C-alpha cells in the first residue's frame, strides 16, 4: 500500500498484530454452567502513533495486491500505549466469529491492471487510521497504519 502526494510515493509498513484475550470473560465462561458467555479478543497494534502522518483529510492510496480478500479503512481506537484495530466476538457453542471495527466508507478505482486507487468518501478527522485486510472468521488480519494530522493552514482555511 502506497500513499501518494505531490509526486512523492511513500510505502506503508505492514504492522504486527497483537492479540489480547479477555481474562474476565474466561473466568465467567468457567464459572457459568451453561455456555452463554461469548468469548472476546482484542486485536491491536503497538504504539500510540503511526510512523506515517499525512496532512490531507482525504488522502489517496494505491494498492497492488491481488490476494486481498476483505480490504477496509478503519479508525483506530487509542488504548493505553496501543491502538485497537478490531474486537473479535466468539459465540459460545457454535464458535461463530464476528469481527467489529470502526469501518470508514471508501472509493475504489481500478487505476491499472491489478492496481487500485483508494480514498475515503468523507474527509477524515485528525486521528489514527489503518488499512486492513482479512478473511472474515479467520485469524489472518493484516494492518497498514497512518495518522491524519491536518496542518494549521488547512484548519484555518476551513469555515
């Protein structure tokens, strides 16, 4: 995934995804005689901020990866020294998996054969964001993060 601005291309780094299993729910699952307590896992990336910071509120990215299955732009939630990417709920008994994330609507345009231009539909607020790719129900989350920090000039020019 590449960010493009004023003729300059910057590659986003693939981040390591960490998993935090809720121990409170684990205790409730053991205590409960009937399996009614859903499992919960938090998928997050380390650090308070991304290495790549962009000033524009509708940044344009280019993607060239035919293996992507479920490609989304999400807003990351700060949590201590990390950023939460996705909450995974696991239904008891059936073991169905539901991923929850703060998805942001995007435009996709095929730029060339196998290359896509992607950008958000609405302007992004200042904060941490990530492009993610995963197969629903599988443990194969890939994350490329960036932050949006509008410049002072851009903030004063808007009404």
